C-alpha cells in the first residue's frame, strides 16, 4: 500500500490519453473524473488542448487503481496519497465549503455530539484537498484549542477533547504508516518527558519530519529519562526533540535536555506549552546547546531538518 516515491519519476508530459489508458488499464472517463473531482492529476495540455501524461502521472494512476481494486474508495486513496507525498499534483483553490477555517466549528460540534462518523467525514474531506500539515495546523489543532478554551471557561469538555484527540491520532497513525521512512541519514528522536501524556503535538512534529525525508525515532509519551539518554548514546542521532505540555514538567524537561547534552554531536530542541515564557534564543533561561521551539509544527520541522542536514 506504500505510495510510489513520486519525486523519483520523470515529470515530462509525453503520453496522450490513449497511451495512458493502455499503460495503466484505467479507462479515459475514469481518468478525467479523478482529475476533475479530486485534483490528484494535473496532465499537461498540448497546443491542441490534448492531455499529455508523464511517467509520474502514470505512477499515480497505477497506485490509485491498485488501491481501489483492493477495496479503498478513490476519495480515501487520493487523501492518503496527498497526505504522505507533498509532491502530489497541486490542488486548485478549494470550494468555500472546504475552507479549513470554516470546518473548525463543525469538527468541534461533532466532538461534542461524540459523532465519530461526522468527525471522520470532515477530516476525510480536508485530507482530500489539503496537505497533512495544513489539516493539522489549521483544522485539528484549532478545533482542540477551541474545546480547551471551553474547559478554561469552566465547562466539562474533557470527554469531547479526548474523543476528538483519539480520532485525529488514529487518522495520523494511518498517514504515519504510509509515509516513507529513510534507511540512512541523521535520525531525530522525538519524545515526551517523564510524566507527560500529551503527545499529539510531538507526534505531529515527528510526522512532519518524516514527511520531509528525515529518519525519525518516535518514543511517544512518558519516556523514561535514563532509557532515553541510553538510546541517544546508542543511536547517535542528529537531534533530540523533547516535549512537555504541563508547566509542572518544565524543570524536568530542562533537566532531561541537560542530560542528553552529554551525548556528543547531538542538537537538542525543547518545546511544548510548558515553555511559554522561555526565550526562543539561548539566553539565561536555556543553557547553551539547547534550543526552544516556539514555532508551529511544520515550521519547527523545517528548522530541525535544516539544522541537521543543512538543507
């Protein structure tokens, strides 16, 4: 089920529709429907307006065909392909009904109703049009933040927050399994400090890194401190990213970061709501060699990748 690595295919438009049909065994009306309804294909138009497909287009078509034949809906297949491969065909501006900011409240209301089918429908629509990073940062996290604000106002919303968090995590788990994991290159360890059970944010960061071609070792919530240090010593990663949400875990976060500093050549990043108020740059609050991340997940992933690869 692993999608093709589209960046490895030639993008030169050379096959007309008849050739594409012959080479993929997908009939022309079906190709046009996929192009029109899901914007997953963007064949070049020749001077006489005929469609021309590239090797990359054919790889997409064959993969979609195989997934549909295996039982997936075309909507699910296109959603996953776009989610795991940011080089999939660019999408035209979505219709107003699929603007992410307009879907936030609908997702929140589905959580309050404990409407799993409704929440999944909204997320599936979003994944069909937007990249994973956009769905996470402009739909999923704002919806959870909105519910969290209700908690701050004294309303009992814990069940709704847990309900929606688990649905989002399950969707992202599927994307994680389909995302290519490099076999080589500097690794990044992503983990929550001991006692920290809020892991959706660091898991998103791990996923965003993996989607950028970074080898990720994701350790999850409530990571044992001595075990994490031993793992860093054994694997010699390029970076270790530690997360804490609760303010009570801030001291432990910085202590663990200090312990990991004993591993030669490892860059250390710390993040999470527990760090609110800590300077972004290394100053009096953070020892040298430890960097606080106050950026959004995708921006943080880009910063981390650049720091360990130089690109």
